[in-house]
């Protein structure tokens, strides 16, 4: 069994190789890891901002549309649902015809319902 005696030069070259390998690991993988962490943090921040904006939007009091209560107003129990809609601030679904002098009617749909008859 032949063995080569170790000298100080061999151990120094081993340490140099180890340092080079560790340096390459830091040079190659550290920027990749930092980039990944930075992008992940940006993505999480964007998600948090979106959720915060949604929470703010949901916490604001919403304006209630006059037509949102229309199904309640148009129930069969009411005497005049269109008048009730006017009182609630809404507009009727179809205009009511108005009787003028001489038996003429204004508004509403006249005739066969064509666009020309609507005026």
C-alpha cells in the first residue's frame, strides 16, 4: 500500500477549492433566492392591497337605489303602484297616458306600438 504523504500545499489547495465552490454557490444561488423572495413579497403586498381596497369598498355605505325596493312597491296589495314609485323617487316602467282636451291622449303607447306612434 502506497500512500503519498500529505504536504501543506495540498491542504491549502483543498481549502481554495472549497472556498471557490462556496463562493460560486453564493454568486449563483443568492441572487436567485433574493429575487424569488422579493417577487414573493411584492405578490403578497399586491394581494393585501387588493383585499384592503375591497374591504374599504365594502365598508362604505351604499346608496340605495329607488328601484331596489320596486318589487315591494309593485306588489298586488298596493292600490296604485306607479304613483307609489313616483313618491319613492323612482320612475315608472312605462309612461302613463294623459287625457287631453278633445279626447286626445299624450304619452304612453298609441296605435300598434311602433316607434312613430310613441311620439
